[in-house]
C-alpha cells in the first residue's frame, strides 16, 4: 500500500504552484516547487502539509481579502467528488486542500466570517474539519453562531463539517478544551443533524457524541435515552454507534437505553487453552454460559485482557466479542482466539497477564496466563 504521506507528492506541489501562478503576478513557480521538494522526502504527512502551508503563506497576498479571493479562484468547480477527486487543470481539490485549508485556519482568523465562509466552500473539495478549529479556539461563540447557519445547507459535506469540525476530540486535530469541559453549546447542532438524510452526516454526529461520552458519560447516556424515544432505525443506529465506548465500559444507563439489563447468567469454565504463550502467538480461550433467566435475554459479551505494565500493575483493554440472545435456561459454549502481536501503540512486558469477560457491563473473575517476550 502506498504510504499516506505520498498523497502530498512533488506532482501535487507542482499542481498547486501552477494554479498559484495563474492568479498571482510575479510568483516564482520554480523556486516554490524546488524549495518544498528539497525537504519533502524526509517528512511525514502532517509535516509535509505544514511545509506547503508555510510556503503558501509566504507567497500569497498578505491582505486577507485578496488572499481569500485567490484561494477561491483556485478551487475546483466540481464539489461532488470530495476527497476522491484529484486536482487537475480545472482546479484544486482532494489532498491539495489539506495545506491550503491550513493557510486559512492558521492565518485567516483576523477576517473571521470571511475565513469561515471560505472553509465552508473548501470542505466540499476535501474537508475543513481541522481548519475550523482555529476559529472555534479564537472565538467559540462567534464561530458556533456562523456554523449553526450550515445545518440546512444542501451540500452534505458542509452539513458534516458542522458535526465533524466541532468534535471535542477529533483524531489528528487540535482538541477543543472548552467543549471538552462543557459540550452543551454543540448539542443543538447535533440534534439538528441527528435525522439527516445522509448516513455520512449521521455517522459524524455519532462520532461527536462518542467524543463527548469520554468526558461526560452520564450526559450522553441520558441524551441517548431521550433521543431513542420515538426514534426510527436510522437514529437508533446512530445512537448505538455513539454509545460504543459507553457500552464497552458497561455504563448502566446506556445499556438500559438499548434494552440491555443486568445479566442473569452463570459463567462456567472460562479456560485458556495454553497457560503460557510467546509474543506473536495466539491466545485461545473458551467459556460456557448458562442463562438463569426465566425469559429471553439480550447479551453483550466483551473480553478484557489485563496486560502487565513495567511497574507490575496491569492495564485493562476491552475487546468486542459477541452479541446474542439467550433463551430461558439456555447453555452455550463460545470460543475465541486473540493474536498477541507486536504493535506500535503497546509495549508488552513478560510475566503474568489475565483474561476476564464483561457481560452486559458486569465483569467476571479473571484467568491468568504467562507471556514470554
């Protein structure tokens, strides 16, 4: 697979330079391309984007009205292809918007409303979700007032920008500390979009709520109960995705909202096939469950690996396993394999580890196993 950083390639730099040259007298296209491409090979994606942003900022008009007009003139006329579209002779779109949007976000806040309006236009050619955050950090109330006007926009990319750009914990992006502390200012935006006709927008609403749930679990659980009242299948799907973290954590109100009650189950014989494994091998395990309920019950089963830390304590990592329905008195046996493989985000330490289950939010006793690295 081609490295993602190569999306910002020398060819794309040349394409950006060609469009700048069309609209900016005295622009030295060759020097622009040479200066960027000399540094590009050693840089990763975000570094490449910032490099191009810095060079664009240096060469574009400092007057923001003229700068924004030039950027607008470079945009591709096709607003439907979004990130799948390539920049061409007609204009810029796709990955070219990443450094160009940062020019507006990092250096355009002084022309507040005009900058946000330009990002609204740019988002249909890629996404401006990273760039509107500069405006939210500068003046949250003013930015949200402008963004609220976009909830009924006919372009689905603009409507998605409303929810994606205001995510408190958007991956790869600056966090929004004020909204992490108090997300209530964005709840009216999410409510306005919760029944959007496009799942692409609704999924963004769900991701925003999932962000909020990490800091305010009770708020999102309560909101879910309210929004499920009279909800159709599309909204129910949105809310289930929004509550994925709460469900994994076994939040009782979130579980109750989806009809998941305290489990009436006996857990028998949680067993690990091999008591000791090496890093790179597979942990194989099984469990037998018996329903003690007199009626049918919905069951969500996750498994938890308790990994050893350097200080000999353990950290728990929850993994989804299975959703099922058990009849009254039914007994089932489940099996599972989990690869204990090296990953960049976790360091494994040898010694005693443990496995346990979480059933409808209730944790079982763990079973130990030894790991050799």
